[in-house]
C-alpha cells in the first residue's frame, strides 16, 4: 500500500514540476504528499521518471525534436566556450528535456570576466547573472551562474567553476549516479549518431 501511495505522490510531484507549480523536487514531493494526505515521500529518481513519462505523453514527437535541437544548440555554445572545458549536464545531457527545460552546462576558469566577454562577443545574449552557494564534497563554494538566450529562443545556464574543480566527482541529486555529463567530442558523437540517447542509470 505504501508503494502505491509513493507512486501517487511521485506522479503528483511530477505534475507540479511540469506545470511550474513547484520549482524543486524537495518542494514538489512535500506539496504533493500534503495534497494527497499521505506521509510517504518518493525519492527524486522516482519523480524524475514520472516527469519523463508525463512529458513523453503530453509532448510526443515535439519532445524528441526539442531534445535534438537543444543538443545541437548546446554543442554550438560549448564550441564558443571551448577554451573553458565546457561540460553539458542537466536534462539535455540526460535526454529527458521537455517543454520549459533549459540547457545546463559548466565551464572551468579562474577568470569569470573572460567567460563573460567570450559570451558577449558571440551570437548569444547574456540576460542575467547570479551567484549561488553550493556544497561540493565537504566544501561550501559560491559559483557565478550566467544565463544566455540562444537565437532559437532557448535559455542556457552556464555555471563558472574554478579550475581546481575540474576533476571533482559529484553525485547527482536526482538519479544518485556520478554527474559525468558530456564534453564537446562526446556530444558531437551523440548529435551525429544517436541524438535521442538517454543517460539514465
């Protein structure tokens, strides 16, 4: 019975995330459980799987076309930022991007200004910046996030990390595996040979 309730909460949490009624998994699962009057909570992966299924159902071929286009767009941005060792992460890497998803990537540099100037000299439009605090391993670090608009109208979030972080291994908060992502050469191969490939453990 608990498993059934947990599935119901996961489905409701996925719905809240998909329609933008919740911005984070943590909030979505708690609001879903409260709405359903239960106390069991699904793990993030269970919600992510329901979210992927929901967007498949609602978007169909549009979702597949969107993923192909966003991966191509991500590759172009990464080539612009090549000297900063870009890595594609998030739903475009995973292959689960849906309506409302953005392109998430990381770059590595001790010179934030150089990254921003490179963006400003490209066809991409920088729309905002913000700093966030994140715990990496046992360290708490503040990273600069820059948000750009692509010619197609997609949004890309680029996190600038220091060079000392380039070999740091991280666990994915959603799927629980290592957050590997894709580098330029790997993404080129995916775009050319298997543009709908999913990276889900």
